[in-house]
């Protein structure tokens, strides 16, 4: 894929394909991380108020080294694209609005 990912599916593909952060808008980025030997998708830029809003569509939190971190579930049986759609506000549109 070339250019900036615009749809949740493109964002997911970009995040899984590199460790570079992918812009989700609203000051949030999605980055692939290795935690305890497993690849995870971490959302960075979330403050305490935003965390509850991210947990509502299906994200989960974990405290690692005394820091609260937010992750997007992915893998078999998880519709990660739908979760990213709810986070970005892209409900079937082809492009998202920049925040």
C-alpha cells in the first residue's frame, strides 16, 4: 500500500505491516508492538478521559511497567476493522475526516 491509510482496513494493514505509527485522527496513533512475545496493536495518545471511550468499542487496557496502555484486539474471531471503524468514526465511508 502506498500513501496514507484512509479506511480502517487500510489502517489495520499498515499497522500490522510495520512498526511505524498509523494516524487514527483525534491525536491517536496505532502501532504494532511486541508484548510478552506476542504482536499487539497499541493505541497511543489516549488520555484518561479517552480511555473509557476506547474501551467501549472493544479495546482493552493493561498496566505495563506502571503505565496504563491501550490495545486493540486482533486475531482469529475478532473484527478489528469494525473496532477501528468505531474509533475513527468511519461507518462505511471510503475516507475519514482529519481531526
